[in-house]
C-alpha cells in the first residue's frame, strides 16, 4: 500500500478534482493525503467530503506581481519546506499537483526530494505553475486538448477533468426533496464559485425583472459565497421570487440533479461537473482570470452548444434574466443542451490518472 499526496488547495476548482482522483486511488488500495491552503474554504470542502483529517495546510501564497515578490519568496520557501517535511514523514511515493500555488510549492519540494510528481491542468490555458514545472513531471494530464500547445513542447495525456463519483447519480425528484425545494417548480441555480462572484451575483439580481412572469413557476438556488450571501439574500427580498441563498453547499450532487439551468463561472472543475450531470448552462467567465483562461475554457466546452457563453461586461440591465427565460421556455433546446453536455463528459478521467500514478505507489 503506497501513499499519494495531492496538492489541490486554493480554490474548489483545484480541490474537487483532487478529491475525485483520491477516490480512484483508494479503490486501488493506496492511501491519500491532501496539501491545501490556509483558506477556510479548503477546510470546508474537505470536511464536506469527510476528508478533514487528511488535509495538511501549506503556507503558500499566489504570485501578486513584482511589488510583492519579497513576501511571495518567503512564503514560497516556507511552503516548499513544509511540503517536503510532510512527504518525508508520510513516506509519500508520488505527488499529484492539481494546479495553483499550492501545487507549485509541493512540486518543487517533490523534485528536490527526488519524489516523482505528476501534474493535472484543468484549464484550456495552463497556469504559471504548470508551465514552469511541466518538463520535470513524470506525466502531465490535461482537461482540454487546447492546453497542450501552452506546455512548451511537453506531451500531455488528455484525460478530461475528474469529477466526484457521486455526481450525476441523483434524480430530480430526490434532489429537490433533499434540498427542501418545491417539487413542481423549475430550479435555476446560480454558482458563484467556491468563493462567490460579486459580478455574477449582481447580474442575477438585475435580471429578475425579465423573469417576473415566471416567478410563480420557478425557484432559485443561489450559492453566493460566504462573504456575499447576506447581501444577496437581501437583494431577493420583496421581489416575489422563491429564492434560497447559501454561501456554500456540500450537496452538489443534489444541486446539479435538481437544476433546470445553471448560471456559473467557467472554471474547468465546474464545466466537468456540468457535463457529468448533463445540465444546460449559461457561462459567465471570470473577467480577471489569469490569461483569460475562463473564457478559453467556456469556448472549448460550449463549441457544440452545451452552454451559452457571455462576457460579464455585456450583462447590463436584465440581460441575464432574459437569457434564462429563453432557455427555460425552449424545451427542445434544453434537451439538446443536455445531449451536448453529455458529449463533453469524460467519466474515466479519475481512473486514467489513478492508474498512471499507481505504478509509483
């Protein structure tokens, strides 16, 4: 029985695919621990998956530019040292980096400790850590084939992005009941990401006017992020809509199972989950994402029609509400979007990655 460390902290987009790989690795008889950031959202996500005892916090920070280079260097070296110590103590046989600043520090520690490391890049445009460390990795896995051109000549395995095994298994009736929602109303879900998305939240509230005629036939589940939940909750007051606002939800299998339409950012993990659950979606890429990678993700995912894509700057007035209303009102299009979403699903992603890594454990 070997030990795998998965560096996946920082955002849900890195962490949830890491959890999916962990499931597949454990089915092969190996143990798994997780390197996460000091953000509360990481602990919350691990706790929701029953993995809190396996999480190890690494004191890394993201690159914030030349002015913050000194602070970054101090934190980075501390993170490399901590990751290296933990891997020695746990006798880790291999490391899997899922992208982001935690992945970067842990991969450097693995290289220094002569521990084989693997990388997974979910996004269509590879991040800084992946680009810098790809040549030393034993293998690089990617979510989109478009990613490979940004890896400096490194050959990648196109696996797709792993999703947790339980997603896509729950029927609509059971899902609505589990969430405590009305059994006969259409459900629109707004996903702000694990840390929320203020621009998306505000666009949804502005769009309610265009949905007024549907207010008695629909309901809204809005995951606004912990920092924004109360403000968004107040925004729905007096509108006539049945809206449930949460900061975070551990029951994403039920959320996707119940949804008629999802409005979301286009992080690669979210797109993989939408595909696995075959949910029509409206994607609003995060405009400040490094290298505009969320727009690249959205275009790669939606090229056959699985989703509608719109830049946040165009969501003026009630535009988002109008788009939701058009999708809800066109059942034929909804069914086609589900079919196209299914075509984007890569159900063997976690198994492919786990099988490749298991040889070093």
